[in-house]
C-alpha cells in the first residue's frame, strides 16, 4: 500500500513538472517571437507635408485605377508628387498603394523624383545607377538600398472612393 502511494505521488509530481516545463517553453517561444518582430517604423529624411487627398474612381481622370496595375499621378500631393497604384482587385483596403515619388536616398537632389511608365511594375530613381523599386510593396530591388519607397495610408470604401492620408 505504501509502495502504491509513493508511486502515485511520484507520477503526480512528474505530471506537474511536465506541465510546468510546457508552460515555460510556451512562454519562452512567445517572448522570442515577440522580440523577433521588427516593429520599428522606418525613419525617412524626406519632409512630410500634410496629405489628405480623396480620389473618386468614377472621375474620368481616375479611369486607370479601375484595373489592376493602373496608376494615377498626383503632382501637387506629398513632397515630390504621389503615385497611386492598383495592386489587387478584391475590394479591400489593400487594393491600392500611394507612394511618395521622392527617392528615399536622393530626395534632395534635382534628379530625386522617381518615374514610372504606365503598365510598368517598377519605379525608377534616375540618380546614379537608376535603381528600381517594386510597385507592389515599395521595396528596392537592389539590396544596397535599405529604405523602401515612402508609402501613404490608403482607405478604400470598396466602391468608388479612395482616401490618401499620412
């Protein structure tokens, strides 16, 4: 009888130890995953003027934005102008991107305004070696350039109105 009691006690103690170990491992994994996420915002040197622009897709000047890959240039918005790009077609706020046309690395130079052609998937900075940035996510194709294109917030109502803010 005493032997069975000792065996049950050791078994229960072992179960408690394994539960504690599982909790510690889970907590450690959560801490490591939280530390692995880079939540630091990107710091740009580009001045950030107030941006609050509304675009109506029913306006004939915005016709290009009705299809995936469509682009609209807004010359008097942002620092060097803003390019609005239609990424997807699923009526969500991820449908559109609005990018600052000032190159993140050469914005102070005369050549620092990026360009793109209709149907192109890249924006090109004409300074130096003419490096390119992807329109889909704003990242540079060249790994020597760390900063992505400055992106503004886009809100799409799912029908006709796009609002661009910073």
